[in-house]
C-alpha cells in the first residue's frame, strides 16, 4: 500500500488572462519510507506540488490521498531556514513540540538531543543571526524531525548554501534518513544530489507541469 497517492492533480493560479496552469494531471504514488527527489526546470510546479501535498493549497482538480495512519504529521522545510530571530537555537527546535502542548522543559530536553544529532552541540543558546547558512538549515531540519513527521517535504533545502556545505548537508540528511526512515519528498536542482540521496527520481516538465520521468535509483549508498 502506498503512503500517499497524488491523483490527477491540476493547479491553475488565477491571473488577468485566464490563469497560469502550474500542474496538469500529476500522478504518482509515494511509498512508505521512500526517499524521492523531484527535479524539473524552474517554474514547472515543484513548489506548488509540495504545497498541495502539505495541504497548504487546494488543487483545482484531483486530490492527494493518504493511506498511512501516520500521515497526519507533515513537515515542510524551505530554502530559507525561517527561524524565529528572537528565539535561541534550542527554543527554535523545541517550538513545534511546545505548540503541540509538550511541557517546555521536556521539549527543550528533546531539542538538546536533536542539537547533538545535527552536530550543533554547544550552539543551543546562540541566536539565529549568529549561525552560518548551513547551521541555520540544520536547525530547520532538526525542528522538522523533532516532530517525527510521517512525511518530510523539502523544497530545495540546500539551495542557498555553497557547494561544499551543500555536499556535507546532503550526506548528513542521508544519515538522518537512514537512522529515522521517514518518507521524504525533496525538490532539488542537483542531479548528483538526487542520485546520491534518493530511491527514486521524479522529473516534472513545465507547460503544463506533469511527471515526464519516474526513475528508480538502485545504487548502493554510503553506509546503507
Ligand atoms: P517551481 O517550484 O518548479 O519553480 P512553482 O510551483 O513555484 O514552480 O510555480 C509553477 C508556476 O506557477 C509558475 O509559472 C509560477 O509563476 C506560477 N505560480 C506559482 N505560485 C503562484 C501564485 N501564488 N500565483 C500565481 N502564479 C503562481
Ligand atoms: P512571547 O511573547 O511569549 O515570548 P513569542 O515571542 O514566542 O511570544 O511570539 C510572539 C508571537 O509570535 C506570538 O503571537 C506567537 O503566537 C507567534 N508565534 C509563535 N510561534 C510562531 C511561529 N512558528 N510562526 C509564527 N508566529 C509564531
């Protein structure tokens, strides 16, 4: 049974001349614990698709069907870490738990554990502006994973990082996924990143956005 099914999803954004068709009949299944990368030219509807899966946008036609009971918790990571500037790192990581009603001390304790997991021990009291881009993105990933999401959606999470940091972050994400095995759908512009990380690569075409390639990547991964 799939984790979720994207079924004949269409999306049209309204504008002055009839609207922009961002997605036109997108269809695929995501399987439990799969790591899928989504590639395609700029403007082909990748972000739109992620937002629809996350429930932030309603498609004009079609639907996203969730099968797994764990599908209730979906976490979305963007290119910008979007940390709360006036909160320190451990508070930023703990926030989703606190908003869920987990007692503050317990949430902060868990955040400390996640600080270690993402290699930021010692930075708990730092403020977001004191972090490098790669560190901030690690905080964003920890803030997502602390919720133990059934589905992790990543929209070019390393897009704003330099090449070296990016490579390090990709291996780190791979290690996290190998240890925590959540279902992942990640938008990337890097084919090498997609091949390193994913079980499967989906390619969207633009005008109108639809899946033109669905490719299983059957390569041994480091540490797999
Ligand atoms: P990608 O993430 O692949 O770059 P997007 O999903 O951001 O693509 O955008 C797909 C298409 O939809 C583009 O033509 C874009 O201009 C258009 N679009 C995206 N968001 C909106 C919006 N809020 N209003 C109108 N058009 C939009
Ligand atoms: P406090 O005054 O208790 O320290 P905060 O500084 O955390 O509150 O929050 C200020 C405002 O921002 C509050 O209204 C809070 O609900 C809101 N807020 C908290 N978390 C988020 C979040 N993740 N995204 C947007 N707004 C938030």
